[in-house]
C-alpha cells in the first residue's frame, strides 16, 4: 500500500507551485557559459523565497547540499512561455514524463525538484500522475519492488519511486532508498540552503541553492578548463534564480572563502564569457547580444552574475537551441 501525504483534498489545487538554466541549449557556444551559471505534509519549515510544495519539501534529506527547483505551473502562466515555449519541445518539461514512463501532459506537471548530497541525485515531480491510487508506469525491462512500504519500478541501478498519485521520484535506486530512509526526519531545506532561498524573489520560476561540498565536476574537464575543479572547490555556497515574467531576469551568486578565491572565480567567468563571444558565428549576432545581458561583478568574497535579457532576443535563439515552434 502506497503511503500518501497527510493533506487536505484540495491542497494540490492550491499549492501547485514550482534543473544544471533548465532549458537544454545543445551545441551552442554559450553552453559552457550557462553551465558555469548553473554550477554557481507534516510540520515542514517553509522559508521565504521560492515556495517548495510541502509534499516535496517533506522528502528533502538533512544532508542535502544542492536543491534546484522549477515551478512549471508558474512558468506556463507567463506571457513569455505562451508566446515562445508553448509550441516548442522543452527538454525540462518533456523529459521527466519519459523518464518516469508516464504520458503526463504539460499542464499536469506542476513542479520539479532536484535533490543532491553531492554524490547522488534524485528528481522529484509534483503533478497529476494518476486518477487511481497508483500510476501505472510502463518502462521496458523494469520490475516492481517494494522498500519500507513504498513501491519502486526499475532495477537495482535506476528506478522510479511512487510516493503518491501526485508525487513521483526518479534517480539512482540507492538514492531513492536513502530518500525513503530520511522521510519523517526532514524539516524542509537544511538551514544553510534555506538561508540562500531567502535571498531570492518568491516569484522566480527557476532557482537553485548550493551549500558547498562539491570538489570537482562529475566528468573530466578539458585541458583548457583544468582549473575549474579548483574554482568549484573554492565556492562555499551559492544560489541562482531566473524570473521569466518580463524577459529573462535573474542572479547567480557564488560566495567564496576569501577575496582571492572570489577574484579567481570572477576572472574565470570573465574569461569564459570572452571565449564564448569569440566562438559566436558571424551569422548569429543575436548570441552576442545575449552575452551583453550578462554582467559579472565581484564584491569582497562574493561574485554575482546579473542576468537581464529582453524578450525580443528569445525567439531567434530558441529557434537555434530548441527548434522552430510548431
């Protein structure tokens, strides 16, 4: 029997709020720039800033060092989404249903939450996944098995976790088991991440909070980025948010252990932006204008990347990155 979160029957309708930002940008020369930006229910504490649905917040383990959220219901309410994204493939929205093996409509996927302890990660989804008690997941070669009263579908490496008809997780099976082990011990985001969330506007559709602890990228960096792991290790905490209600506006912040570490991070980001500008093809000047909307600053231990992109730049860039609208 699958456990359900204790909540009023209409909570899902009232609290559907919502990635690594999360729109994949393929082979664009700006990919490395945006990768760097990204690098930067019970009694559950709900801090100021972007709201996490209590059904998801109650599953955040105490040892979490990275949280990243996408409030997809709020995104789909924006004029920007309706005009530029509604009729395009959007990997952030479209990939999760494929990963869990359910034909979920976009309007029925409300929020995504990535949870990581620096070693393994889980993505939780909140939405309308089934009308019955348990969604019927179809994944070729997968088997159904139980762990502490919860059902999983997959194998010993990767699986889908069925929490309730409106909450599903996907990730490495050991990470999903750890999530279940921590349920009941969570009080929402750990204090250091909750503090980062306080610095963000509640209206942000995309956000991330990082509490330190990652010492290197999860892949081998190219030789010309040999110092990237050293830079990552110097970031003690960080955050990022994007608000798409009027153009694309946001802020990425990295807090380092010293002024010198912050200067190294600042110089590396400036160099990366310069390389990105040099790599822009002459027939795609709009990508250069996109870089004009990024402003990198340093204040003592803190490095900020300010994002201010006008909406008129989005359509040609989205045509390149995601394909033309249907």
